[in-house]
C-alpha cells in the first residue's frame, strides 16, 4: 500500500493539474483494500450497507495488512483488469444515454472540443434531428475541430465566438459540456470559457448537462484549487510581434475555469445521471477516505 501511494505521489507531483492520475491510484488502493478484506473474511454485504455515520467516521482508522494471502495478487490483478475494461467502455456507456436527454428539433450548445460530448451528440444524431451551436473556446479555438467532426455526421452545426454566448443563449434548449475534473463538492475544472457559458445558462434557466466518466471524479476541494490553475503562453492572444505593446502590459492566458456546483443541472457518467449534490456518495463508493490524500 505504501509503495503504491508513494508512486502515486510521484506521478501526481509531476503534473498536478492531471487529477485523473491520482484518481486511478486511489481506485487501485480501494481495490486492494476490498480484495484483502474479502480474503480476510470481511462481509462484502456489510461494506455495501455502510451508514452515513460510518462513512463519515471511517477515515483515519488503521488497518492491518500484515497477513499474507497467496491469492491476493491474482485477485487484485483480475480486479484491475476489470477496471481497465470499465474505463475503455466509459465513452460508449455515456453516449448510450443520449436519446434520454436530446430530443428532436432542439438547439444544443457546447464549448470547445470534448471526445465524450462528440460521441454523445453523434449517438443522438442517429435517431434525432437537432442543431448544435459550438463556442470556439478562444484562444485555442478547439470548437472549430468539434464543429468539423459534427458536420461530417450531417449534424447542423454553427460556430460562434465566446463573446456571443450570452446573446445566443435565449434560444438554446440545453447546454452539454465535457470537463477536465469533477471536484468533491460537485464543481468543475473545465476549459476556459465554461464559467461564462454556465452563468449565461443559469441566467436563462437553461439546463447544463456535464458528460464525464467517473474516473474524472476527484476527492479534492476548490480550496486546493491552486494546483488546478494553469497558465500558458499568451502568444495566441497577443503575438510576440506586438513588441511595443508587450513591454507595457501583463497578459495572462488561463487554460481552465472553475465552475461552481450551483450552476450545474446534471452529471451524466458511465453509471447514469446524478445531481451535483450526490457527488459525495459517489466519492465514497469509488475511493476510501484514507486515500483522499495520497
């Protein structure tokens, strides 16, 4: 356990903004605990029926892993292989739910490029006719790639600048976005411009749906969000050829936005749809409280 936790710390320290790495380490630690407990004779049924009080108080209890079990290694490897199969099918599982949320003649808005959202919209387009408006997500303009991919599937697609989000929102039926990370309080760390989109959707009472697999669910809270801040070269915003202006100003180019949970209507994951308020329960099912901090 200590070896895996140490390796997890080393990998997450290399790129703190990539929370998925730490999440997978936590999933593996949870698998080891479950398999050890099963061999140790602990009832799986009693684990599933944990009360809220037990979930809140279980953190910090020391567990004894000193007993050697010859089948533990094989069981853990088998469980990890099952996890890999689950991860490979996450996008398909999310896309299969598309027809429950997208109806004919609706106007859908999204921002930037998300592989999960792309699969979600393409699956819906097989049986439904609808229009998609894509905010370009400047300065990286990944929305252009999204629009090209959707238009190849004969989905009516329009690209617009981020500045026009609020003006267009009044005629949008649903906002469907992807995300980089889901935090423990149900908030998002998503591409820059997503907060603007979410605020506009809230103002017009437009449902905001987030398509994200469960491995993006992180036990970190927004008060630790310094690790999520990522700034890149502002070359796309203000080229270095504008040397005279650059000498007089400071330009910041953030990659991610923080989106609070009250702006989100629904999370669609590979295990179904859930409200932001239910995230705490999903967290307890995915990770052990002792592993929240690697």
